[in-house]
């Protein structure tokens, strides 16, 4: 066994106690080996201190461990010095203070029915309202090893509020608080909140002129035929819509109906054309063209209209006596659901689902009551034509062919 200075420790005969200090390769710890004496003098605290200094250990020394080793009289690789680990700083964090707009989501009533028209008022903030709280980055805490070398901590990224936000400003008395500068619709991002102004109009007709607005539009009454609305946000119409053209960057909600005129041909000027990037909801449709990458939800009926939805089209709620699709073409990615398809007089009605080959397998057409003659069902590239009336059921693909049966 090696002695304190690297020599051999005598095993037999009279000998004094001996100690050795070993420093870990990463210098995070130092360990003590203490050999008891044999009829000789024990190791003293001063000798251990000298051994620590000789090994270059000057920081993180644990006096209690040294005292315990001396009291026990022996030790094998007992840790008597430990460095301090580095604690890197944390990045700046951002917490939205804008309440979740739960009131704008459809709610199920006590009868299990969902009224897609009643979404409540649009969630808005007022000038001065708090929008977001920023917690600055922390510097972290340096560490050290037993040799006394400082281990530098990495500070967190001190990201500021986004420079792209609009309608909001930093509180002059609190640089970590963002407040609304205007009244409008809050749009929460990862590092800031913009406020989109909401224009509120009693109606859209010749007295108001066309509406072209970078924000959201709330029309309390009707939208007249021949009028145009363009909005980057949502469009909510409290009344009905005539043969108007509406383009929205968000959802469109028409609490009344959409009543166009003539045939749903985009080249005509007397029909309703509505395109939105969110969902579309209305009470009923007649001679309208609706396009949404999301879903189209109609409470009552859809007549002589062209509907294109990225996910689903639902006409009529569960248990509803309404929910008719008569005439026109209705297309959806995965689901078309209605109470009745077609009409007793054999009006041509075309239903398409699964136009994307990746959606064919799960595509469905669900009919709660009846399919009339003159109705065409297309699933992917397959077509099924009804020459007479059929009861309720579900259309789906099975072995590459359209089948119709109970759900």
C-alpha cells in the first residue's frame, strides 16, 4: 500500500497511521483513504490538511467528513471535498393574461343539442387591459471544482416581447408587462399578444358600403345582396345574408340564413359566395357557394348550393326534424351528415366525400332518415346512384365499392 508521499505503507510491525487524498479526474470530488496506526501515532487533522493541499484541494472541503473519518480511525475513498455544480440560467418565459374565450365555443344544452349559432359575444379586450407577463431570463449560478477553478454558468436567453405585435404596448411602469393599446380581439402568440380591432356595424348595405377590414367584423343585422365583406379575422353576422360575397381569414357565423338567387354558378352575380379559413356556421342555405378548409355546419336545410369542406359537412343536429340537403353539390374530406338527401321529386343531389385518396377508407355519408331517388353518392372515385327512395343508413367503402347499410 502506498504511503502519504506515494511510498509503500508497511503492513506488519509498528507503524504510524497514514492518509492519502485522491482527486477525481473531473476534479468535482476528492476522497480520503485513512490507514489506522499499528502501535504507532494516528493521523492528525493537520496531516490530512497537508495532504489536501498537496493534492491541490482548496475548495468544497467537508470538515464534518474529515472529523468523522478521524473519529472512526479509518476510511477508504471517503469523499471529503465536493465542488459546486453549475446551474445554467433559465430563458425568459411568457404567460398570457388573456382569458380563454370559452364563451365562443358551442355549448351542449340540457337536452344534448348543440346550437352552433350561439357562440356568445366575440372575446375582446379594452385599451389598458393586461395581455401578457414576461419573466426575464436568469443569469444562473457559477460552480467550482475542488481545485478552486470557477465553472461558468450559461445565462438564459433574455427574449424580449415580439416586435411584430400590433395594438399592444409595454407598460411604461413595468417593462415586463404588455397591455392592450386599443380595444379589439386579442391574438396570442408565443412572445406577445396582438390586438386586432373589431368593426361593429348595424348592417351591411348601401348605407355602409363594402367592408374591407384588417381585423374581425361583427354585423349586428343583415348583409344585403350585392355587398362584399373582406376580413382577416372572423365574420359574425347576427341576421341573414343575401347574395353577398364574404371572405374571412377566420370563421364565418351567420346566425340567420344565407339566401342567394339563381343558380350556384360562380360566374353569376346573384348568388352568395362565402370563403373562410375557419369553420362556417349558418341556420340555412339557399343558392349559396360555401368553402371552408375546416367544417360547414348548417342547422336547418341546404338547397341548390355548392359546399366544399376540408373535414366535414353537417346539416341538422341529432334528433332534428330538419336537416335536408336538396339539389346542388356537397363535398367534404371525411363526412357528410344530414337528415334527408334529395327530394321526393327526384331532384339531382350530389354528395362527395373522400376526394383525397388518403381519406377514402374513413370517409362516410350518414343519413338519419331518408335518401331520395336522384341522389348521387361519390366516395373517392366510386359512384352510387339512388333510383328510388331508401331509409336511413351509412354509405362507406367496402372492398373498393360503395355499400349502404345501418350505422
